[in-house]
C-alpha cells in the first residue's frame, strides 16, 4: 500500500467520522424534540424549497453512490457490498460511502501489489 493510498484512506476515514457526528447529532436531536416518527422525519426534509432541494440532492446522490458501489464491487471483487448499501440507509450514506471507498482503495492496492513488475 503506497503512501498516497494511506493518505486517501485517512481522508475517507475522517469524512466518515465527521459525517457520523454531523448526521447523528441532528438525528438524535430530532427524535428527542420533534417526533419519533420516521414519516415526520422524512416530511421535515420537504419543509421548504431549500430543504426539498437538499433532500432530493441527497437521495439522488445516494442512489448513484449505491449503484456505483454495487457495480464497482462486482468488478473488483469486494464481497458483501450489501453491508454498505444497508449502512447507507440505516446510518447515513455520507458515512457508508467513505467506508466503502476505504475498502475499495485497499482492494485496489492489494491487486496492484500482486501484479507482476513491468520490465
């Protein structure tokens, strides 16, 4: 694994940790103060045009990320990609996607290490 691979994985890890804190800080606050209903939670994402735009953007990005994760995992041989898909819905796509990208980087580095040296 190269230095660049390690740096990239560290960046992805920081994004995942920050995303976990940023999303769940608000999720917990919502469920403590607003409602415990998931329907109300999703409705609040459409409270106005601004929040509707962000909600639509997030959901469409999540769809694209999930398609990418599944297709790329099959292409390079990452098993159990369904775990990242489930985490995207249960925890947050902003947490699951960087975790997937770490796994992807590790697999790609491993594959590079197994290639015969050119020359």
